[in-house]
């Protein structure tokens, strides 16, 4: 496995639009002969899931006041807050056909490293969350493209949790499904759980310790590394300009629709916006934190023109591979949300 530093000319990158561009460049363009590990720390920012309605997820006034960056990623899942107390990790590898949605496979090296630092209660629970004593410190997502995939997640080492509550607008249905009352009551940082010998560790010290444990070496000099070239950076910057640094991508078109339906499923939150005229669907947008392999626009195109009733939606959904686009739910689960 190669380790890639998010550095240019010896300077570490904290711009989330550039860090995500590095990740997706490594996934889509840079074919190394072994898997890749990338760590990065972002300035205060909100990272939006691919299929989410940006403006429905963020507190725009607070985001503007605090100069919080908003960037959409290419993977599914929900919105997360990053700051200088958070580390993002990404494993980039071949998609061998049985790894997508297998979060245990990719979070195990991180959990093992945390156990070695004294965080014995760290574990994967539910669909894609890492918890300590029932409190979440990491959310994870995946994205697959052209036979390769990235499994990435956050590690809340010493994040400003109050700011998380200020800038994000959590879905009440999501909180209710987990039997909790607020974001503040369900999240935690890693730092308080570390062994006493690590009590004064900075986030960069923490990153180094993770690196040593994951690569099973005693010195960072022994970590196998790939260094990004000037040619790599040209493509990374071009990717940023087209996607992660572009407001059209990060916010998208979020028009008002006449009918909005949403609900919680085993695959995650799903929200459907319909424009109905004369009983037929004229336009539809589907948002959510589900993990899909295909482009959700394919589903939207199939639904457009269908009659907005049980029979019409059922007929349209017969053309959709529900598990591919949404995860482990049935067409009946989706139909219940849409009507």
C-alpha cells in the first residue's frame, strides 16, 4: 500500500475542495500498482453527500458568518462537519465486486490502531458509523468508479462539537430512528479516551500514530510513499475547478417542487421532490444519505412522465434496480415514501 501526503511544494493542504479533488484524482486517474491511503485535515467545512439537497442540510446564515466551506463529495451518505480537529482517511483500491458497502473491511485497520492507543470501546455499529461507548466519532462512505473504489471516513479527534450543531440541520427522522434527542448527545471526540501517555498528543501526532499502526512500522521513514508530481497537480486543480471548487456542483439546482415526500429506510434517509401536472410527474429530484452505485439521475429520468399514483409509480419502479441505486430496500419501501 502507498501513502500519499496532501502536500504541494512541502506545504500541507487544508482546502477541502482541493483535498477532495486529490482523493478523486487518485481514484479516477492515478492507477498505482497497490492500494492507496490518504489522510487530510480540512479547514472548517461541511462535506455534503452526493445525493443530498445542500440547502436542506446546512444553516446558511451560520455557514456564511463563520466562513465555513461547503463541498459536495462523490459518495453517498450524510453531511459531516470538518475542522482542524478532524482527520479524514481514504482507502483507494480495486473494486473486486464484494467490497462495496463492506465498511467493516476498511474501518478495521483504523479501529485496531485506536485499540492500540487505549480506545478499547471503539467499534463499527449500524450501517457505517464508528462509535465509542454508544457515541459516534466517525462517519463513513464509499464511491465506486471504473472498477476502483474509495472507502473514506472522518475521525473526530478534537472537533468543536458545538459548531457542528450550529452549521448543520439534522433530520429529525434520523434522530428519532436512533432513539436520541440531539446531535450533541450522540457524538464524541476520540482524544478523551486515549491512554494517559497520549494525553498531550496533537492531531498531527495522532495522524502519525495511525500511520505507524496501519503500516505496522516503527518509523515513518519506512512507510511506502507516492509523491504527487507537478503533472498530477495540474489534473487535480482542473478537477477542483470543474467539481469540488464549483458552486454549481456543490450547491446544484435545488428548485422548489409542489410535493415533497421523505422517510427513513434501512438504506438511509430518502427525500423526493415532485413537480406534478395533470396527474403526471413533470420533474423529480431525489436526495438522501443512502449509498448507491449508479447515478440517481437515471432513476429520476425513469420516473419523469409516470402517473403520480400507486399503479404509475409501481410500473416505473419495475425498471429500476432498487438495490443498485439505493441499497438494501425494496420497491415497496420506496413506494411508501413516494406516496
